């Protein structure tokens, strides 16, 4: 049985419109951008943060600093990742004490990535507040974390993955819902088990 085709829920235009709307919402809540900074979570939160910086610059004619946060060492599953964990550079070259931080990521799922990001930020200082902006919120939270700014809420099952493709990393802009490979194979295994039981 062929694998189901990925479902495209956002194309380049929809992604761009969502980021424009998020930028406007950020500026509505933070009319004074003097102490506002953006921090993108590696990997795809970084180009999203840079795009939001561009949009805020075009609206407000002000440059908002952008930092890059790698959360590898703060993950609660690091022991299971083991020696395969790849550390990338965190670049926050500005003080975050008493700053208003917009943390940027591509997908909000269980909340564990954001928990790790919060731990990582606290090693750099004590911000006045931290808010979360995500391109996609797919639900299924395991921790009490919610986004302040959301590009699109997408209803998914746990047998599905949300894949965000961005031109800076992947050569194109697209958000796809894909059935997990193990969901397909487990279905086949159940079919085979049922067939054996019927013999």
C-alpha cells in the first residue's frame, strides 16, 4: 500500500502572511521596542526570527537585535541522544537582563523544546519577560506551555509529523503534515498479526 502523500497546510505566501501578522501583533503588544529582542531556537527558529526582524524593521523602521539559541545541552532526552548530539553555537551577543524576549521556533508540540530554551536563556541573564512566537502550533502539549503569537494552529494526530521547510535551510517554504513511518509499519504489522491469527 503506497504511503499517503504529505498534506501541505502552508505555502510560501501563507508563511509570509503569518509572519507579517505576528510582527504586527508583537508591535501592538510592545509599542516601545527599545528593550525588545528576538531569540531564534536552532535550527528553523533562527531564519524565522531573522524574517520577523526584517518585518519589524519595515513597519517600525527600527532594528531589533536577534540572538541564536542552541538547546542541545538543555534537552531532557540528552542521555538518549548520547554521543550523536551535535552542538551548534549559541550567539546572544547582547545583555538580556531586563529585556523583553520574543523566543521564536517553528513548531510547538510537547513544549519540551521550549522548556529547554527557557533553561538556556536563564544562563544568560534575567529578562523582564519571555514570550513565545511559533509558526505552527500542533497541540499535544506535555508541559504547561503556550504560545503568545501563533502563525497557524494545525490539528494533528500523534501518528503525524509537522515538517517546516524554509528556504534558508531547505531551499523552499512549506509546512507539511506527514504520516510517521512507524505509524505506517505498525499498521502493516497489525494486519499481518491479524492474518496470522485468522489462520
